[in-house]
C-alpha cells in the first residue's frame, strides 16, 4: 500500500511537468533551428577592369582601356562569344619609365592601337608560350610594323617588339578563356613610335603619242589650203582681165 500511494502521488506531478514542457515548445519560436545556407549564385560576367583593379598596380592601363573603350570591347568578347584573350598588362611603374609626355603626344587612334597591341586574340597558358608561333597577331593587327615576338628561356617568358624587350613578371588572372599577365615595360609598337616611310610620289604621266607624220622631220607639209587659195586668186584675176578687154573694144 505505501508504494502504491507514493506512485499515485507522482503521476499528477509528472503530468504537470510534461504539460509545462509541451506548452513551452508550442509557444516558443524555433530559435534553435538553423535554416540551410543559401546556395551561391552563378558567377558574374567577366570584367577586365575589375580584374586589373584587384591587382592594385594597373591604374594607368585601366584609364587607357576606358578612354579608348577597349574595356567594353573586351568584356563583350568574353561574355557574349567564345573568343579567348590574353592580355599583357603593363604596371604603373612601366608607364612611369616612359619618356615624359609620351602618352599625351598620342592621338586617340594611336592610344587605341597601343592598348590593342597588348591584347592577343587567343588564350595562352604559361606552358603554351614555349610552342607559340611568332610573330603573334595582336588586336592592333599584324605586319612588320606590328610584330610581337615571344621566346622562353627556362621558366622566363621574354617579349620583344623591335623597340621593347621585357619579360612576363607574374600571372594576374587565368580561367581558360582569359589570361592576364603582368609586364614591367610598356610594349611599344614600331608602327607608332618610329617615323613611317614617306609616301611614294605618283608616277609621272606618260607623254601622248604623236602621229608618225609629226614625228618625222622629213614629212611634207600639208599646203593644200594655200594652193587652193592661189588658184582661186588666179581665176579671179584672169576673169577681171577678160572683162576689161571686152569693155575696151
């Protein structure tokens, strides 16, 4: 009997405690539960100037890209086509080593050509420099005055333009479509920074061919008009003489 009595007394207490716990769970917000982390969104479009800004030492090259609107062209090629691009980006120190006033002496077309000369319309990984064919075609074009040659010596990548000799000093960005490398000198194309050959003078006009009669000094002169006039004068003189004789009779 005592055991039974004790047990029966515990039942109401247990039920009361359980009801308190249940009420707490029903009325309290689920602060302990954690919502799953949001999935990361798709990567944004490639932006060349933002990539260079993260590099922290390409402010002059970024200004040239924007001034010539080459940044718009590059971003369009990378995000709207399957085109691949390699950029040799000169550092700010590279531009500061140029002769004072060099950039200011260029017109808008020359500034655009200078920027384009640092852009290769193909993707080049560091290992592909060893097998690339020279001269490289740039966005500025091809030809003797726009030659860009790349050679390798061990792990060093050297670039020559005929006026500039420098090397790749670091990799800024690469994603198998875009590769951006740092160079410590501005790549100067011969097409801008050396005098262009003078335009050849137009060929002289060929003299008109003269007639054979005019070319021959022994050719007889055409006196048919003078002879006709002489005959006419003689006829007139003869007729006047006859008339005078008739009137004298």
